[in-house]
């Protein structure tokens, strides 16, 4: 008699070691009763009458993966390299780094396929967390002094966040 297939534990397309009876349209009552039933390979029933056009089709397990969808995003953090000024130039490029995490999920359908028929046995959700890093340059400006013993100040704007201006000071070198 027919039985229901069990769900596989490994990924990819693998044999289910089962076959399915598939009745053709207009099939007899006996064939329609067998339609869609699963049998162990080698234990499938004989065709119940001569000239039967019904099929016995090998089955396989397959995992179908949906697209990743973003479900949350962390607050980004912004970091910048310290600016390096030469004595004659009062501006320099500074590398900024923006990093944040994205949490995503997708559906995974565990299916059994038999010929052109497919049946979803189980649906699960997969989650992943990815770190995203972006870099961008910005210009740091220096308000320098002419005296070596005094401190000079600099400022640099965050290229992603208007109004986020970082400031610092340094003692000019010889």
C-alpha cells in the first residue's frame, strides 16, 4: 500500500527512494484510487488492466530557497582616520568608514518532486546576519598657526550625515 514520504535532512536534490502513481486524465476508478500515492522503489503495484497509460514516476527531494529579505538593520557606526597635514597645505583627504549589520531571512521549502508534480512537505525560515562596510573620502581642513609651540585645530564633515562634524587638534611638527 502507499505511504507518505519522510522529509530529508540534507540539502540539494536527492533521491527519495520512492515512486508515485500518476493517473492520466480519464483513468479508471482503480487508477484514480492509486493516483498520488507513494510506494517504495521496487514495491510499486502492477498496472491493474491491459493498455493502462498511467505512470509510475521516480520521486526526489529538493530544497527551494526564497530570496533574502531584510528584516532589521543596526544603527551605523562612523569612524575616520586621523588627518595628516603637511606644513604648506591646510586641507587633506580623510577616509571615513561606515559599518552596520543587516539581519535577513528567507523561506526554505522542503519539497518532494515526482515527474511534473511537486508537493511542499515543510517550510522553514533561515536567518543570517551580514556586516556591511562602506568607505568614503571627505576633506579635513586645518586652521593652523604659524607658531610651532601652539596647537592647531582641524575639522572634517561626515560624508553620510549632514551636521556630523568631527574636530580635533594637533601640534604642528617642524
